[in-house]
C-alpha cells in the first residue's frame, strides 16, 4: 500500500473514533418527565407531575412535547474541568440550566455545558423540552450521562483534522504536502490513547507541538479571501409547524450566545425579525441577552425582510411591506438599519426585486439557492459576484453563495471547495461564505469556531475574515464594482411546481392582498371624509400576519399538512377581517339615504362593470332618472354600472314614482348563447361537446384566433423524480391521462347584458363545472371554474393554442412584466418550460395579441403558440393530501388589434381581480374620484395613510407597459403639498402641483411613491 495512503487511513480512523476519547463518563443521569401538547415556560412545569423514565422507554405522540428534568451534582473527579451533559432524549430539545434557557440538543449540538470549570458539590437543575415529532413514531429515551469533556484531546483532534484536510486538498507533489505527510506520520507513530490520563496529556501535547509549525504556515500574496458569516437558516415552517419554530429560535439563539461567552470574537448574523419577535414574546430573559449581544456587535440583525419571503408569488406591495416591517423592527428594537437582502433558500428572484430593494434602502443582495438545482438544470448560473439589473434598470451589488457540504462545517476542505467550486473563475478575489447548521436552525458549534481560530491565514487554505456580511460588500465596492452584470429575473431552474401546489393558499393570498388594498384605500377616505379613525395599530398587526404566510415554504406549498392547514385557516381569517374592515369603511362613506346604492371602484380609471344588485333591489336609475337595463340570472338582478377612478357613484333605487326619461336606455340585443356558440358584437365563439372552444373569431377583422381546441383540459401523471411538492419534471407531457368522457353543455344566460353556457364534465376521478361568459361590448371571455379534485400525483392544465406568431411570451410580475422564450433553442430557454405569472400572460405580434387572465393561477407554460395554464397538482410529499377538495377559480382571455402598448390587457387583468363593490345607501358626495391618472400605462397600485400616523396620503404608482411616459396625477381632495418619497415613505423631493394635478414622468416599469399632505 502507498505509505501516504496508509497514514491517511490511520488518521481517518483516529478521527472517526474521537468521541470515544472526548467524553469521560462520570455518572448516569436519571430523568423524570411528563408529556403535553401545551406550550409551557420552564417556570410553569413545577405544577405538573413528573414520572421517572428510563433508557428504552418510549414517550410522547404526534405534536407533543416531553419535559424532562434531573438534578446533577458535580463529583470531585470533575474539579476544574468542563462538565457536560450527554443526553439522548430521542429528539431535538431545548435545554435549561438552573431555569435559564442555555442551549439545545440537535443534529450539530450533541452536549450541553454545565460549567467550564467544575466545582465539586455544585448542583445544577437540568431541564429539557423535547419534541416528539409527528411521524406516528414515538421517540425512545436513550442513555444520558454527566461527563467530563477532555479539552486537551479535543484540541489535538481539531489540529489533526485541520492538517489532514489541508494535505488532502493541496497539490500532492508540493513541498507543503510532503511536510504534512511527514508530520502526520510522526503523529500517528507517537499518539497513544492507551496511556494513563496524565501521560496521555503529555503525549498529546508532544503531538500538538509536532503539528504546530505546519499550522503556523501562512499564505503568499495571491491567496483569495473568504468572508465568513455565522448564520443559521431557520425555516419558520416546513417539516415542522410554527409551534415548533417557537422552540427552535430559543435553541438557536441560546446556542449562539453560549458560544459567544467562550469565543468573544464570534459574530452571528440572524435574519427574520419575526423570529426576534417570538423570542421577545416567549423568552424575555433570552431576549434581554440577545439585545445586549446586539449592542456589543456580536449578534448582527440583518436580512431586510420580516420573514424570508418567496418573491415569485407575493404582490409587489407585499414585498415592500416585508422590508418596511423588517427594517422598522430592527431599527426600533436595536437601532440598526439593514443594508442587505438575505434570501438564502428562496425559489427564484423577481425581476423587479432590484428596484424594490433600492426603493427600500437595501444596497446588497445575497442568496444561496441558485446553485442548488438538484441536477435539474442544463445551463448553470454563470456568476457569483455581479451587478444585478432589474426590469426598470435598477442595479444592486449581488453575491450568490454555495451551500457546499451539508451540514456545513468550517473545515479546510469546506473552505477550499468554496473557492475552487466558484462559478466565476476570473474577476473576483473574495467570496462571502455562510457557516452554521441550518434549515431547522441550530447555527455554529464549537468545532466551527475552533477551526476558525486555525484558519485565519493557513497556507493552502483561502484566507478568512469573520464578521458581518456587510464587510464583504463594502470591501468589494472598495475594490471596484464587478464587470459582470446580469439583467432580468434570477429564474430558478427547479422547484417549478411551487407556482401551483396548494392552490387554495395561492387563491386566498391573492384575495387577501386585494382585501388589504381595499381596506387601506377606503379606510383612508373614511378617515378623511367621515372622521372614521384609521386603525393604524390593527393594520400593522394584520400586515405582519399576512407577511408571515409569505414565508418561502408556506405560500409555495412545500410544507407538511399541518402547516398548510394552519396557513389556510389564517388566510381565511385575515381575508374575512380585512374585507369586513373595507366594507365598514365603504358603508361609512355611503351612510346617507337608503333609497340609493353606491358603487365603489378602487382602480385608477373609470369603469363600467356588470354588478349583482343588493338583495331587495330590482332596479336602479342613473343621475338623470333613467332606469338602467337589468338582467335576471339565478335569482339575482344584474345591471351595468359606472364608477369613476378610485371613487364612487350613487344610483337611485328603482321604485314606483320614478319617471323614466323620454328616451330610456335601449337594451342591447348583441349577446346570444346556444350550447355550441357564444356571441356578442366583437366575438363569436364555438364550443364542442367537451366544452372546448374550437373557434374564436374576431368580428372586427374576421380573424380566426384558435389554432386548435382552446380551453382544452389536459391531465398528466405528475411524479417528479424528487421533491414531490416542489417539482414539475420537464418530461411530464410524455405521461398524459386520457380524458375521453364528453361534457354536458347547456345555456344558463342569454342576454341582454351577458350570455353564458355551463360545462359539466368528468375528469378522471374529478369533476369540472365551468360557466363560460361573454358580456355585451366586451372582447373578454370569463371562465368561472369549480373542480372537485380527487386525484393523486396528477396535474391538470388548460391549453389555449392560438394563431399568434411570436418567439417570446410576456408574463406579469410585480410592478411590470418579463419576456420569456416560448421555445427551447438554448439550454436556458429550455429550462424555462414552466414559469411564474401574476394576473396575465400574453403572446403578441406587432399589431395584435392574445392574453390569458387569471384570478389566482401562477404557473404557466408557453411553448410555441400554445399557452398552457397550470390549474392544479396533487403531490403526496411532504403533504400527503395536497390540494384534494373543491377549488373555485376564474380565468379567461382577451384579444386585441393594435400594439401591446395600446392593448387593454393590464386593465382587464386588474378588472378580473378587483371587483367593484356596492353599498346600500347613498353618499353625500354623489360622485367623487379620489385619484386619477391620465395615462393608461400608469397604475395606482396603492393608496394608504402614511405609516407615521400624520394623516398624509401615500400613493404608489408604476408604469406597467415598459414605456417612458409623462402623465398627470389628479386628485379629488385639496392638497397643500406633495413629495416624492422612497418606498419606506421618507421624502426625497417636493413635487410641483397646481389645480389639483401633479405632473409625473416615468421610466419603463418605474415605481413612484408620492406623499400628499392634505389641506386641513
């Protein structure tokens, strides 16, 4: 055998057996315990009956916690040494020593230190709260011991592993490798664990002295530098519920604080203010220690957002509020301002994130996920350090890290691979590297920090600097911004199923975000016009509840069943609350005579909409007294009503005595329906026996748009090769499930205002009901859908093959849209076979186009001329019952002649999602437009009262079509001054205004935030 290899095996065997030598057992620990589902504090457990438990006992059940305690007395033989508890409770546990939360037992923390300098007779009350899990298996109590941790043996093994790994990763023919081999051979010949304790100490000291000169060798002038940040990625919910996270944050933070006591130079970064809030509420003593550590610069609160949010699915306003609430918490609690957005584990990054970051004062972006693609990518991402440019031209300095080994250990091999495996081989000399156990929290352990002491500048290993990630970015900026630039979204070429999985959560989130918008607008109006106090504190609390659900394993649908069940209940509660608050504000604005109804429109343009009239109202008259046409459908009266931009109109309820005008409105006769045809003035649509649209004719031009059956349901077997809830394999179209049973199609409405047909159909083991509706004078078809979904590992899509020639499609994202290829010409094109959208996707030629609209569907595939909307999935891991049940949603399409700039797509998508609202009662201001923008390209996304409680109005607008545009913002309330602000509402510049107007100019996709100071 090669002698060098023989020595290597000898060293590896020593390292594998190190735990035999590190711990000297002193005495077994006898625990007593009890099991509960309640969340208790350590001070409350004395009221419960503890029963003796022994090794081999099974305990607990799903979702339960075991509390175990023991009194430990230090024996004489431990004097002056580190006394530790090695406890095997069968699960992860939070540890308390003398009533103080002091650490954890988890995958990377295997003992708990009672004291680093033991005194005989000293007594410790040791308590552990352990989680029994939720896998229908009871944990088994193992053996637990009070031990001495042998510090000299530990130091020897750290030295040995450090030197061995350097030798394994440098050039085998180098002088350095030869010297390390010689040293290790000498150590292997010298070390003798069979010696008595005192002689062993002397033996190990000789071995360490042999290794010391080689551990003191430093790098030359060209060694790269790695900036190391201690960190623990803590999923707020994933394979455990939020209730368990309330313990995980205590385990993680107490672990890190214990390390800081022993290693004063250690710095630890913790993101997600929500976790700090949990510690503050549940562990006040621990939180006081956290605050001291922040003041001392040891704990670094950084990361930018309230939680590490998904950035594909939430709306743009939600992303801004993530930063607003995240930065505000850190500023108010610790006096710290965040500069970095840290999203280590999020499944792709929106193309408008750079603008949102800049607008919120975040200068740097860092993530890890882009290089963790599970062999699922054919075109790897090319950069580590680069300028990331968003769709509006905003740029942020970005660094993408690598996970590396998992769990992460700060060893020479880890650091060497972090440099050697970088994607960007030229143009950078530094990298940012995280360390510390994550996913379920935990953070660094002693090994990490001991290795760090040896790896500051060790020959053969990149130099290291340990501290804040901001140090890395500031150093990079000082060296000069990188030449590398990446433009557009950071599309993550994996986890494409997360756009669709847990469809109920996606739908509830869309509706709830809209509910918040309605509440803020009408709440501001009622505060101003009716002296109805705006609920600032309640809205702050409600927003934080919503933002929590945007965590990147909740809203994407990649958690266990309990997490999704709780998230759905929370979103339903939030939706009910904000809708009731918005309704109350509208009713306050319409509290005049009951003989009127008031129509509210929250969008920033005037609308004419089909409205179901309130119960008891059978007709309305306009302001001239003329009766409006009414259509009865399924027991309700419908009328077409108009309301101005972001405002309301009042209509008189029809009653005896109303005198019609001399020329009452004529009822249009342009809509008609048969089981096989829907038609109005603009479109003629033919329907086959499966409920598919086999012809879509534009009557203006005589053009046939359907290139095949549209609204065609497609069912596929959906068993990805890994990560069931996360993935959609690119091979899914090779596994269709035939849907041969024909539908029942019949007419449900035939004018005069709208016509509709109902489609009822069996889809494999599921059923489908659709109402396909066309309105008079509209080029939009709406398809209201109910699916009773009883499938397992199936995916339902609906296809629209259309006669549009284009080599890219457009999908709406937050505050704009992105263009993506509809072909697979290059690897990165092929990787984007499933993408994320918000309210619309479109295929367009220069002078015409076709768009799919939706009210809650985010996944879509556009291949050539076929637009395929992903409706439902049914994965079985980690939630074995994903998506089973009844789903209700709407989608539809519109088409246009002319350029995309002049198309109605954006407005129609908003109108599908943001219904007008009718309140019974008149408004004293019969008609009022609060705000109006005179460009169809510019959308007023948000109107709210300022966060500072001043009563100022905040208006957030964006350019939606990718065009430079000048416009005027007109307001219906008296304004004394106006300011442009950042997205956090800090004023940047005063704006000119006159005659109720502010002139504005937008670059493509620009978001502007305006503060209006109203006249008193």
